[in-house]
C-alpha cells in the first residue's frame, strides 16, 4: 500500500484556494503555542483562522491554563496576513482519563494517543460544524512524536461523519518542526518537553534520567 504524502496533498489544496474570491475559514485545533507557531505563519496566508485550544489531556490544570495563555500571547504577537482569533475550550480531564483506562502503560505514540487524537479532533469537528467553518484541522502533525497518517485517517472519518472539510496535512514536512523551534525562540514561548498528559510526562522524566545516567558513566 502506497504511503500518502499529506504535505503534497495540502499544497494542491492551497493552490486551488488561491483562486477563490473569498478567504475560507479554518478552525485550527492547537495543542500549544510552539506547535501552532509555524502552522499559523503558513496557513494564515490562505485562511481566516480561529485557533481552538482544546486539550483535556493536559495535567495539571495549572499547566493547561499556562499553555492557553501562551497561545493567546503568541496570536497577539505574530504579524499574520489575516486576523486570527482564539477559542479556549473547557478543561475536561475526566474525558481523557476515561479513554485512557487500561492504556496507562502504553508507550507514547500508541493506542492511548490515538484515542486522545480522536477526542480532540471530534470536539473540533463539532465546533467547526456548529459555527459553519469551511475547514478544520489540527497542529498535532507537526510533532515528530505524532503519527500524521493516523491523524489524517481520524480527520477523514470525522469529515465524513460531520460533513465538514478536513484539511489534510503533515506540518513537520518542509522543516515545519524546525521552523516552530525557531519561532519559539523568537517569541520566547513557554515550551515543555512532554505532550501534556501525566503519562507522557513520566516518559519524559525517564528519558532525562537515562541521559543523566549515561553522562555519569
């Protein structure tokens, strides 16, 4: 089975949009300001964007709020072609813990993460449908730890279910992740070394411990 190049698919879509007389609207689910930085820089040339910060996986609540505020600060700071708005979703950690039951020890990038993708993308599709957006998508594919093929498969399923266009993408392509690091430094963004949930944080701490132990050897 041939692997789909979602970046090329996105580029074809953007070429088509350049010929449109009206700027389409996009609901962009964002996991954090650093990951959204490059995506906003890129897509604001083609869309009127509303960022939807919805991440019930993040723990603790203080971390959720801090990342939300940093998201809003970035949007206010970046010189973007078209205006960008921001919606902060409800903090609903119980929804994440319910889907994570029995999968607590699964390594990052496995079934627990796939269910978390679906939770956040489904809420995004609902909001996009209710508010008559032309498209919805997510910044998640910019991370090297996130599987773009799975994200786009979920996006396709929700596109069919809700009757709203999903913008297929793999934002880590074309040095997108590298650019997000550069923008994070430029805007001095608060950046963590884990996705947000307590399970990914544990894995990050274990990685740090291993690095320190190797240096001591």
